[in-house]
C-alpha cells in the first residue's frame, strides 16, 4: 500500500466532472435546453415561474455543497501524510448543526408555499378575468395515433387544433372507449393532461401570441406513439371565427381540408404521407381507393392487420376522407397528392 494517496488528480477529476455537468447546463438553460419553452398562456406562465423559483434554490444548494467540497479536498489534502495518521477530532457545533437543520426546513417551507400559491390556476383559467361562459369549448380526443378536435358547431380538426388569439379555450380531453391512455401536452400553453378512455380531463389556455405551438403525446401509447404530435395553431380571432363558421357549415368537399387532415393524421402513418405504403399497403394508384363503398367498409370495420379506424367517425368525416383518397391517390387522376 502506498504511504500516501495523492488527492490532486482526484480533485482535478471532480472539478472536471462538475464543470462538464454544470457548464453545458448553464449554457443551454437560456433557450431550448433545460429551461421550459417560453410560456404563452397564463397557466403555462405559472408552471414556468415554479420551475425557475425551484431552480434558484437548486443552483444555490449545488454551489453551497460543491464549492466547499472541492475547496476542502484541495485545502486538506494529505500532502504526503501517512494514511494511518488521524486528523484533529472535532465534536459538536451547536450553531452549525442548528443551521443545517433549520435552514433546509425553511427552504422547503418557502418552496412549498410558492408552489401551492402558483398551483392554483395551472390547470384551468377558471376565475381569471377573461374566462367565463363565452369560452370556446373544444373536445380533444386522443386516438391511436392522432388527435381529433371537435368544436361546438360540429367542425372537426385533426392533429392541429386551431384556436383564436387572446380568447380562453377550454379543452375537454378524452379518448374513445377501447383506445388506450394518451397524454396531451403543448408546453407553451400549459401542463400535461391525461387522455383516458371514458374519462374527461379539463384544462384551458389563452394564447396571447399568434403562432404554431408544438406539443406531443406524453404517454407511451403503442407502436406509433412518436407519430402523434399535438399541435395548436393560434390565429387572429376574426380569422378564427370565419374559419370555424365555414368549417362547421361544410357538408363535404368545399374548401374544407378535413379529408386531407384525416388522411395525414389517421392513415398516412401506416400508408405513407405520399400513399407510398409503409406498415400498410400502398394506396397511390391502388384501384380500391376509388371504390368509395369498399373504402368505407374497410375503414369502418377494419380488416386483417388494419384497425377499424373510422368505427365512430361521422359520415361527414368519412365522406371527406373517401373524397380526398379518390382525388389524391385514385389511379384515374394522374395526381401524386403531394
Ligand atoms: Cu398517444 Cu403516445
């Protein structure tokens, strides 16, 4: 056994490790790294506030532990002293012991108080000045493997939820019976909310800036879990009103993109975004896609490997899909659909 243990390389290693872990974290924390995305709804702001508040203590405590640790390792290294030689034995320090007992308790009380204060109002905007009976109510349905949104006037959107700027939107999040658990999460506009078959989870948001806000399905729900991003597109309120009115009054065809949205949300993940075939067979140029009755029967009832995706779709949505399929992938028209 060597007479002394050189701590200097160890201290250097710990320093390097601390640096490696700490600096990228600090560098990334500003944007797109460890920090939450910039909030754009009062409830998302509350969530971000909690994150930053707790982070302050986390960073301070890390520094309070790590800096003295490294300093002590360097300051009190053995300097060639034999291993068997004991250092001075120090017992008891009332002030120090009281300090490291009371201070953590106080820190936890402060954090808990702040979090409980902020928690109210992270899920819904009830009680805020702008929330009320006039809120837009949208049902969010999670399905394997896409999101479907139903508006009060019958309008339907797939994958991308459209919402008006500056207005409170109440979401009722659910999943059809027989589906599995999913979770709706668009971080800039709020927290993570479960979509469970037969149950309804409520949340709301009010987006103050126009834009497209990216989100995900945050519950592992099966083979194509990563293929069900949740998106919210916030547009000017007047533009939204006219879109909603037009979309709600559509019977079929027209300017509605429901057929295409449905294809991209529900079908493309197995049949390819160009109908080129993937898990499911190729649709481009496939004679079946022009046979509306046949397509309806297959998507309503499923067959072989294919699930009955359209089991509970409205006639309107099914019509929109069959029209789109025919238009985009039918062998008669020479269109690629892209
Ligand atoms: Cu739906 Cu993961």
